[in-house]
C-alpha cells in the first residue's frame, strides 16, 4: 500500500547522501566482513552512551541472545533460573529466555507509560534476572528498579531498542542501568544500520565474553591479556588458539557495511532525536484534547526520544473506530509492539496465560503509528486532525 504516513519514511535519516557515501565505501573497501569500521562504530557508540564498552552485533535480536549466553558462560545464571521480563515487548526478548532453558516470568505494565510496574519487583520469587523493555521511548523509574534489584540480588538488564536517546529525570540515558543493555538498529528504529544491534556494558569480563559469544567462542577479538590467560588455562599456543572454541557461542557478526552506515547515522543522531521529539509533541497536543484516550506519562523523563506514537483508547469500541479512521487516511498503523507477549502462539504453546490486566488492556485498546525526523507538515497536520 502507498501510505500517506508510512511507519518510516526512508531506510536512513538523510538517505540519499548516506547511499552515495555507502556506494563509494563499498567500491573502495577491500574487506567488508567485520573489521576496523565495526571497532570504530563500537567505540563511538560507547562514547555517545557514556559507556565503557560496546559490542556490535548483526541484529538487536542477536544482542539479546548474546546477553543471556554471556551470563551463562560467566556462570552468573544457570538453566532453570527465573528471568522476569516486561510483558509488553518483542518476541526476541522472550524467545532466548525459553530457548536457553530459563523459566520466563512475565511482569505487568503501567497503562500510562507502557513499562513495568516497579512495585511488582518486590514480590518476585525465584528470580535471578530482570530484563526490562523501555517501550516506545518511555521508561519506568529505573533508579528505583536498580535499587530493588540490588537489594534482591537480581541482575538487571535493559532492552533499549525503542528508547535510544531518552533521558530520565536523573539526567541519565535509558540503557545506562542494566549490567548489559541491548539496542537495535533495524530500519524502523531511531537510527539504522540496515540490520544491526549493540550491547553496552561497563564490565570488562562481560565485554570480553560478549565478543566471544558473537564470534564462535574464539579469542580473536579479545585483549592480548585475555588471550594469554585462555591459552595458559587450556594449554594452547598462538597457532592453535585461533581455532580453539573456548565457550558456547554463535556467529552473530555484523559487517563493515553495517558499521559504515552506523557511523554516518551517529553523526546525525542528535538532530534526528530532537526532530522526533518536536514532531511527537506537536501531535500530542491534539491527542490530549481527545477525552476517549488515556493520557501518557512522562513523569520520570527529562527528554523523550519517541520510537513511534502510541495511541491508547479507553475502550475497545473507540479503538476500533479510531483505527478505521487512521487506516482510511492511509496512515500505517501497527499493534502495540507484539501486544501481550503471553498471548503469542509461541508462548501459549508452552506456558499458561498469566493475569496481566494492564498489558491486556493495552493489547486490546492500543495501536501505534510512526514518528520519524523527515515527516512533512502535511503529514503532521493530518495526524493532528485525526484525533479531533
């Protein structure tokens, strides 16, 4: 369908110039598999996010898988441990939990910010890890969540794929609270590398293990000190070490093409985020005038970096009516992420449905449409009118 307001206008912000530069890069670059540009992108992304380390992956989904495998390899968790997660999330947040043999524990959300209810964490039992999703640019009180997790000795992880650039009232970026945090650079996200993901951490051991998990369990991208330590521990030498598989791992490597695009998009990221924020609140003024909609909460947010525009209706009847109105005007709309993830067939086929009233409410009464930095005034005005 030719949408009047597509979910994403272009593959990249400033797409034409990016493609011209990318074409020249591909022609002139001798090696396109993971190499120096990937390292440079990792370093610059870590700097942007005030993190010590960053590891680039071939997708955000791979990033989530690698995080959990890293915890297993470092013996921080074991098969059968409980991992709690936001019930309003994407499938590849939950699938690795199941695939790696953990016990999934879904947590309900707040309707007003689409993120987990903090008080639920106090009552978590037999939970080793909490994996929060900072949904659609929003966040819960991450300061409180981190304190509770520390007290209960729960490992906190963040999926920040949808909240890149959001700053909370403590002046910290979302994604800065987890022991490890993942990001996605798929086409429809804040910035794109075509396909790609990132994990940030301030822990050197986790950083080294993430690189091993990404690359077959090899030591090739590790520090010289770590390489020598592994060679000594497993009685290998520099010749055989390059073909020694030290830990359970995968091939989740990105390419130099992905990294080149990422470096170009990083240059424009601050402008991108400011435009998204400005466009969102222009439309939100009209949203607030509609008494049939649930007001959104920015209580713990200083700067909001929207992934998209969530619409939460007070009743399903009105949601169906409003959604038809949007679709008639050719606005590309989607369900609220994957909805209540426990309703999805892959989950229901294995586990019983959980009582998650707020997530179920949003699942039935919500949808979203795209927010991107190259939206025209005509598109913005159309979206504003549809709420009135």
